[in-house]
């Protein structure tokens, strides 16, 4: 078992394969995009596979592929096929915005990918365009249909934003009536990449739950799985479930089991930290797997207690101005 200095098990890794995205969601990045990483600045697939094989040997059991948008990176299915062959990896999953995903779903199913997180903040095509700055709503809904048709578990992730999509909370909950999906509402986080100072949160997990409960007073609390970042609920008679993720309030840090690797190879022990190690640079320096393992163990032995500590240290240094697209959030 792989553990940190606080006695928390580490068994889940989010691997961001690119910082690029084909949407421009305003809460994630500026309208004009970012200063994209060069090809040489990205981890190669070979480097990703080497890192993943080592980390699985050390105790990682679940890997989630994220971005940016994973499917904008060329030949992404080759990486997925390689990851699926790693001995000891118990679960391989993905997070996607659904724009380019649908044609790959049969192959994803064949590789054993059983779960996909689909980013979707509204069920209204016009609001989708306002939020994402792209006219791709139909493509995303087609992906949702295809995922369900292929019996892949779907978790719909919706970031709740004051004045943008709060009217969508109840329609999104209504999806769970007839569809076997988990609709998860996420507190907005300060990662839009434009340097704007974050002023706090209007819609926290308590307010989101109160909004849902006001329409569905019979809603029931479910037992949350181990390491869950979501508070999970179900409305009697509904096929699906509802989750609320306190991503800004950070109520789940005490059981955090995850690490992150950014597209440029930076290991993050916490979403809010500044990065603690660059795996890509170490590998390109000629380091052996044994030496890399020791570097990783040292990093895990210095994890912060929670996201508030990580953010405080980072703000003291240079603020929290990354884009979510660059850190696989």
C-alpha cells in the first residue's frame, strides 16, 4: 500500500495528456486560449506509460485520463491501449467534454473502460454556447447517448456558476429520473487561467443541496463510497443519482487518495499546490526507475494536510492563476 505522511492511502492518479481543448469554457481559460505547450514540452506517450507502470507497481490502482480535452491529442487511443495492458491496474477511466468522443466509444468499451466523466454544465443549447463559446451541444448529447448505449457508466460533471447556469440545476437533476447516470454538481474553483483574483463562492455545496431539496424534499442521502469526493443522493423512483462535490470548500481532503500529473509531467499532490516534482524532466535526465521511485516516495512523504494549506503556500509564492486545462482538474 502506498501512503503519505498523513497516513492516507494513495491509489488514484489523474493523468492530463494535453493542455489543449476544443472548447473555451470561461471558468477554465480565457476566450483566446492559452500559451499552449510545445510538442517537446508535453510528456510523450512512452514517458506516460513508463511513469504509469512504475506508479501502478508502487500502489496506484486507478488511472483517469484527463486534459484539456484528451481526444484532441493525436493517437490518444494508442495510449489507452497501452495503459489497459498494465499489470495491476484495476481501473482505467476518462474525463471528456464529449465533442470528439463518440466515434471512439466502441474501442473504449473493448479496452475495458467502464466509466466516463462527461463535462456538461447545461441542457440548454444557447447557454452551452455562452459558457463554452462553441456550438457543440449536439455533439456532446450524442456522446451521452452512445456511452449509455454501450453500457458505460456515465458521471455528468456540471460546474455551478452564479448567474450562468443555476437555472439548470433542476433540469439536470431530472436527467436522473429516466437515465442511469450520476449528475454531479461541482463548486466553481479559481482556475480560469487569466490571473483574475477569486472573490469567493456564491453557490457552495450547502446552497446547491438546498436548491435541490426544495424541489425534491424526498431526496435520500446515500452511503458515499470510500474516498468519494461527492456527497451522493438519490430521489426515490429515479434510476440515476445526484452528487455534490465541494471542490472549493474542500471538505474531503482528510481522505484524499489522489495525485495528479500535468501534461508537462509535473506531479501535483493537491489540485491547489504548485507542483512538487517534474517527472518528465527526471526521466529525460536519464534517471533509473529505482531513482524515480525514490523521488516519488519523497514527494508523497511531504504532502500538505489539505487544499487550504496548499493554496496558502502557493498564494504566498505566486498566486493561483493556472487554467484548469493545464492541470487536469
